[in-house]
């Protein structure tokens, strides 16, 4: 009897546990990270009664959570990837939207500027046209600066998010370490505190949304958490702390590293920061962000340098040679904060050649003997030779000047185009200083008896060499008997090019043979004379005095718009900008598509994981009834036992 | 085997579906309101890049239209000035023909000269046509410099020979001006190749020979040299008529034409008969006196203002000689 009573009691207790577990499942059905639980029931030991074994009732051996580690890891990884792409997409969408607006991007400002140049070229003497050109130039400058400022804002937003991500990662690492300890303390005889395991799994899930980790099971239900290529974050009850610090070569950029207890910061390579928001942000910053800023800078620097190069070959309204139209573009030079304090080396870099300029950054390192300039995009190394320098060395369109006494391992980061868009500005404010005219004018006097004509003439960069600029007209006289021209400036070589074959007549050659239509040049002045000159006919090449109606240089400036200047003469300004927009668009699209795929993967993994661990209320309702009936039935067993006992008591 | 579905999944799937449909709806509405298929470069990176390049072409083409209209404006100003100049020169020509009227008195000629002075001033005004924006049409690159100022012998050109050009097509530049030198000063004297002239002393010697303007007989033989035609007259003696002969000397080479023999063989003169040598051809009419001579020299460029000024001076010169 007593056994029947205890059997009934055991059933009653088991049903109670079942009801509690089911109730717990029902009430926690909506809790994130909750795994449904079930009471695991088994029969208690049977007793040998001689004739056989008789059961002694039931017991709950464990309350287990439904959890599949494989599915949980799969979901965590999917969510980590999703968070990474999400962070990337959010950032790149900002750039994408910035460039998307056809009225707000660089393109309209660029076109307006060149239309301004064309208008000024059409009406070179008009003050209004010249002023309009200056104002379109200012608009272009402010558009470059505005875009650059917006990109810088995005960059500083990324810095802020990286810092806050690192803070959150530290917080989760600390919590996971703490809960590891608690779980280890509570885990005895293979039993585990289900709610704590759920909590810890949920923290791991949240941590993985920040950075992708690898989880390795340890003793006593503890976990070891690593990221990257095995960098530890949590080992048992110990959490490692990450921190951020400014980059040694660029104070405007934060880097992530370990922070020791004593506060020493050791930077981590960015390649180990993968997955999660942090991974997304780092890959956005190193990929799209820098590339967008540098490409925009390439357009800005290329435009400023090439426009200036043509502008200085012109003559302004006051009759003076042109000066720089745009401000010079100085490369950003970051001095590594770890350089020896004894080093006095200093690097300056100025962009001088738009064609050779690349969008890459450069590392300048001193190996004890030489300075080496490494192009970071492909690792191409150029040595500064000779060092010490006497003149700046030009590498990829940038003039490097290195001064001072270096110490081995000195390091500088040179970013030629990084700040170019920000530096882009109009150097002249006086409209008369716009050099629309060519500095030379030619004439064949009407007194000439022959029919030979002289072309209008152009100047090239040699014209800027001191002593080459024409102060007074040079008069060339044709001698029919010898068929030659005389009167060339005595100090300059004369080059005559006939059908592509150039002949150089050294400075001081008294007479130069005349060939119909040949290109003649001296001291940076180029022209040709064609036709049949008569004896003693003269041709003059002289300064373009009062040539305010001339706009030959303006036409050359306007022509830069469609000239393939950048990227080794393969791209116009607009093409380079379009390439940048295309790049950003592609990256954004890539992130969007990968994002959709990641969403689907997360949805799939969630469904899978939920199919094991999720609570189904209908199922629980059935369980509720089942346990209720079990409880009732067990009660009935006890009632029967009681009745049987009463029977015994009534046997008097 | 059917899969367990948790209650949470059932709700999440429904909410997720509604949310993605709403996102798609919002996007379509945005496309409608902006009228653009691609809202950002990410929608179609290649098309966006291409579109940027096309907008540049569009912008350039629009600018070239503006440039063409600028060129047209400038050229029509020049056209008007040239048409007016042509009309004035027609008037000058008419006046010059009128001046040839033998019955004119000195006073008549004076009034013609005065009228020509007015025409000269008109012509100078056309040559100094302003472009309406503070510059001048015919001053070359020196657009703000007054092209011509009047002098005692005509007008002096202050501009240069620059020809302004404008980009009117992607690879086409159009000249939009001509310098005053090329329009008003580049006029060849004589017949365009050579100019004939008479020694002023012929008149005092009593010769009445008139040399024609002449023409080019054979362009390949032209030398560009200066020549002199000298006449010798042996007076008539009883029974022997007057004999007029001429010789031609190349003053540049200082030798007779033809080069041999030396001295040259005198040629018989017939009034109105062509005289031809070294590719040039002209005739002399009338009755030259002994030692009369005529010159033949290459054309030089003469300013139209000099020509008209000379004409005015000629009309004012005392014209009391016999008709030529």
C-alpha cells in the first residue's frame, strides 16, 4: 500500500514538474534566446519480489533544454555575417546617396565650371564672363570641399562606431567570463543551469553581431571565445579587454588593439577584425571609404594641377603670364608616432603631375641607408636616390622632399589624394588674372611681297624657363638666295620639324633653312610658316601686347574637360569621377545583394534553430493537458491506495 | 516528416513578409516621385557611370550651341561692317569715275574731294566698328584697342594680325574675326601682280604715252623684278619718218631684257601693241617723247585708306594740264 501511495506520489510530483516546465515554456515563449525545456522522466528502480520485479514509480531525472549546438553555431555565424553586411551597407549607402543625386554630385559643378571657361573664352574681354568663370570655379571648389567634408564626417562616424563597438565587445566579454564562472560553479553531476546557458548563448549571439567569434567548449560547461585567427577574448572566467587608439600615422583614424591590465595598448592587424558590425566597419573603411576619398581627391588634384599647368602658359588681361588658378595640392604626410625622438627627418610631398598621379597611399621608410617609397596598392618600391636630395624626386606625379637626419625605421605615410578635395580652392580672386590669352602673337607684315603665312603660334612649358619669355618681337627674315630664315634669338636652339622629323639647329646658328609648312620652335615658342615667301619678307613672333580679345589659352583650358589626362592619359576628370561613382555603386550593390543573401541565411537558420528550440504554444497546450491528466491519474492512484488502506482499517 | 514550427516563427514570418513588401512599395513610390529608375548608383552602377559621362556630353553640346550662337553674333557684326564698307567703296568708285569728267573745274573737283573725305570718314567708322561689349571688331587680339586712327597719308593700324577663334564643335574651331590689316590694308596695288607707272617727267618732255595696267601672260615666268621701259625717238627728217623705239631693262639684275645682247636691241614701238617679257604683258598708247620711261614693278600692299587719301589729294592738285 505504502508503495502504491509512494508510486502515486512520485507520479504526482513528476506531473508537477512537467506542468511547471510546460508553464515555463508557455510564459517564456516570446523571450529571445529561450530554449524550450522538457522534464525528462524515467521509472524508478524495480524491486525483486521473488516472482518478478515490481515497479516503484517514476522520477524526473533532468529538466533539459532542447538545444542543437550545430544549429546554434550556424545561426550565430549567419547573424554575424548579416550584422557585418548591414553595417557595411549602412555606411556605403551614405556615400551612395551622396553621389546619387544628379543635381548634388560633383558632375554638375564640374560641367558648370567648364561652361564658365567656355563663356569666358567666347568673351575674353567681358568682365561679366570672367567673373562668372571665377564664381563657377568657386562653386566647384565648394562642391569638392563639401563632398570631402561629408566623407570625413562619415569617416569620423565610423571612428565613433568602432569605439562604441569595442566598448560593447568588452562588456559582453566580461559578462560571458562572469557567467562562465557561475555556470562552472552550478554544473555538477552533468546537470547544467538551463537559463544561464540560454543567457550565455544569447550573449554570444549578441557578441557575434559585433565581431565574429569561434567558441570552444571547456571544462565544466565553460566556453573559450576567440576572434580573428585565434585571438582570445574570453578564456574560462577571464576576459581580455580591447581598446581603441589613434593610428600612429593618422590621428583622424582609430585602430583596435588589446589593452593590458597595466594600460599598455598593442594594436591588432585589421585583418583579424572580421565579421559583425566591427568587421563591416573596418572593411568599409579600408575598402570603400578610403578609395572614395582618394578617388575624389584624384579628380581634385588632377584638375587643379593640370588646369594650373595650362593656365601658367597663358597671359592675363594685364599682359602678365598666368599664375596658378587653383591652390597647390599638398599630399597628406603622417609622421609615425613611433619614430625615434632623435629623428629630425621630415617629408613633404606636392602633387605635380596629374597624369602620373594614382589614388594609392604610399609608405616612406628609412632602412638605415636609404629611403624607400612603397606604393601601398601594389607594393611597388621606389628608392629615393640620391639621398640626401638636391632636388625633389618625383614618384607617380608627386614631388617628394626629404630633409633632416633620419633614424633607422623612420616611417611616414604619404597620402597624395586623401585631402586633395578638401584643399581644392581657387587661388586667384581678381578676374583680370585669368589667363585666357596666349602670351605670343605672330604677324606677317602687309609689306611682304610673298604669300607665305605664319600660324598664330603656341607656347609650351619651356616658355616658362627664365630667359625664354619674349620681351620684344623676334623678326625672322627670309633670304631667297639661300632659301633660309635668319634672325632667331642667339641664345636658343631652333628645332625644325618636317613630316615628323625634327632637326635641331644649335643656338647661334645664323640661318635656318626654310621648308614650306615646317613646324618651327625655339625657347618654348612653336609656330609654322607656310607658302612661298619673297626675298626679304619678314615674320614676327612677339609678346601678345594688349591682346585682351585673344582667348587661345582659354580654348586650351576649356579643352581640358574632354582631354584624357588622368590615369596615365586614359581618363578625363568626369570619367575618373564616374569610375568612383561606379565603384561605390558596385560596392553598395554587392553589399545589398550579400545582405539579402545573409538575411535569407539568417531566416533559414532561425527557422531551423527554432524548430528545435522554439516553443510551440499548441504543443505546450497539449502537454499541459497531458500533465494535468497525469496529475489527476496519479492523484487517483493515491486515492486508490487510500481506499485500499481504508479497506484494511475496516477489517476488524 | 513535418518540421516543428515555433509560435514565434509563425509571427516573425508574417511580419517579415509585410515589412519587405512595404519596403518594395516605398521604393516604387520613390521611383515614381523622382521619375528615375535608378535611385542611387547601387541600383545600376554601370548605367549610372555611363549616365554621368552622357550628361557631360550633353552639357558640352549645349555649351557648343551657345558658342555657335556667340560666333554667329560676332560674325554677323563683321558681315554688317563689311557690307557697309563695300557700299562706301562703291560710292568712292562712282565719285572717282565722275572725277574723270574732263569738263570739271577745279571747284567741281574740290567738292568731289570734300565728298570723298566724308566717305573716308564713313569707311574709317566701319573699320572701327565696336562689338557692343567695349571692344572692336577689326583689331585682332587687341580687342580694346581702336583699330585705325587717321593720318595725313591714310590711316594707321593699331591692332595686330590675330584672328580670334571659337570652339563650335568638339573638334572644330571657327575663326570669328579678321584683323583690320587683312581686311583694309592687304590690297595689292596695280593689277594684283605687278603695277605699271609713268615717269612724272614724261609730261615735261612732251610725251603723251599712257601705259596700261597690264596682265599676267605666263605666271611661271614671273620674276618679281622691277623693270624700266625706255623710249628713244629719232625725229623725222625729210623723207624719213619719225622712228620710236624702246628697250626694257631689268633694274633688279641691272641688265637688259633679254639678257643678251648688251646693249639691247631697240624694239620698234607701235601704239597699243602688247609689250611682253618675263610673263608680264601690257601696252603703251600715245606718242612717247625721247627719253620717256615707264616702270613695271611687283605689286605692293596698300591700305584702302591710303588709296582714298591719295585720290583726294589728286583731286585737289592743280589740274590745268591737257587731258591724258
